[in-house]
């Protein structure tokens, strides 16, 4: 199975400051069609996951532009340019290239 | 509005069975693969199963293979997860989600508690 390793697992951030979450995969996530199926999800307390980013860097409709995704091959990053109070929650990366689909352990973002 | 409305969770004894349902509205259900993802208490997300648009292909996590069966009724816009041989470690919130490689729309989740 492809192991998705996120770091850090806990991320205390000051409001208005940037935040960055790393996600590394144990194998390349490049699919035979040339796409990289790496998604990022936000899960606020008590809510279902919400997709923020798909295929590494494509922001979903309605997602603030302070969220951005980047990366290639096996190394990916989610960045929040200026953290707001509503960004508190757990963030997960997920790969959709290989079976079984796998998620990272999650990174808990909290306000200092 | 695209929605997935879940039902069917509950308390079940070890070894028992339960069926979860996920009714889609506001989307063309038959054109999407569908997936199940679960979250044990205080834990992260775990992919469980995916079914193709027609229902002709299904994929399972090793942890549930042979015990869980995913199915769909495109005439009713509904996804199912039949769970049998339930174990304590199957206790979780089960989410249905639209898609396979690019899961996007999620249901609110159904809680399954396996306990004697």
C-alpha cells in the first residue's frame, strides 16, 4: 500500500500568519494518464471532510485563495497564506492513484 | 444542491450485520463512481470501498474484504454498504462520498457502534 506521511501532525499557528503542511508518498503518484491524484481535505470539528485541493494544485470552488497546493512525484505541500480562525481543524492528504486509496494521518491546525 | 443523505447506522453486536444507505440528490448519480470512507473515534480517515458507475466493479480495503459488500441502485440514486461479521474495530463514522480518485461531495456520516 502507498503510505502517505504528513508533517507536522500538530500545527499551532498565530492568526494572520502562514502555515504549511507536508505530505509525502511512499511511491510516485503519477498515474498512467499523466495526472497526479493527490487531494487535500479539511475536516472542521464535528463536520464531514471538505475537499480543498484536487490533483495537487487545483482549488475547489468556494475555497478561499489563501489555500494553495503544490508538489510533484512524491512530495506535496498545502499552504495557508494567512491563517484565519475558521481554518481550525484537521487536514488530510489523500492519494487516488493507487489501490487501495490511502490518507495521511492528518495534521491538526490550531490557533496559538 | 448536490447532497448525499445517509441512513442506517446503529448499535450492533459483534458478528452482526448492518446496512448503510446513501441517497443522492442534485447530481447525476449514475455518472459517478462512489466510495465509502470511515473514521474510528478520535482517528483519521480510512478508505473502505469504491464502486464503479454501473456497479460492475467494486474495490475493498483488506480490512473489510469478504465481510462488506458495496452496491448501488442507479434507478433509486442510492448507494449501499452491507456489513456483516462486524468486529469491535469496525466501530466508526461511515461517510459516503462521490467519486473515486477525486472524491468531492461527502455525506454527513452514519455512526456504527459494534459492542456487546
